[in-house]
């Protein structure tokens, strides 16, 4: 179900790394460590989307840099 939501809502962002000639679909997960995070991460793996853990301890400035 989570995998369908990610695909249908197009929540994954395309990222291209020209240095390594890679094209990835990524999604950021901002959550405490609990079952929801694990299920979302597993769903991303099922649909070949790389998950990126975003922690509130990074601070708003760093989160803005990562999300940009």
C-alpha cells in the first residue's frame, strides 16, 4: 500500500549524478525510528526508490540545503 502511494502520488524526486552517470529516484523520510519508518523504507526498496533519512537534529538550515 505504501509503495502504491509513493508511485501514484509521484512523491519520489529524480536525482541525476553526472559524475557517476547515475539517475536515482529518491524520497526523504523525516520520522523517529518506529514501524512507520521501516515500512516506508521497505516500500521504497520494493519500487527501486532510494530513501534518505532526515533527522530533526540536523537543524532547519541543513534540512533546507538537503531538500534543495
